[in-house]
């Protein structure tokens, strides 16, 4: 086996769910400005591994985004021309 002495392992800090850390945040479909943080420019929902949310709150965010889209508070996609 060949060992690389020049390279060291990089350790990434685990992301903490902001909703678990601060209990005052509410996930509601009526707040599209807060939900925009969890959607890309193209309108896709950002996955858990990137946003850092726990599974419970990621599910609530996904439902809230879908409800906001249904009530026309958020767009489904961007308009490309």
C-alpha cells in the first residue's frame, strides 16, 4: 500500500437543523420569504443534505412549499426565455 503523507483527511462539521436549534421558527406556507431559502433559483426544493435540516423539519418544509405553490404564493418554476 502507498500512503500519501502530504494529504490529510478533511473533517466537515455536521450541519445543525435551524428549526431544532431555535424553537421560535414556525414552518408555515403563508411565509414565502422564509420558504425561499429552501428553494433553488429554478424552483426545486433543496435536499436535506444541503440545507442541513433534520428529516422531520424537511418534510414539513416540503409540504409548506407545495401548499404555497398551490395557493400561488410561490412559483412552481422560473420563466425561461
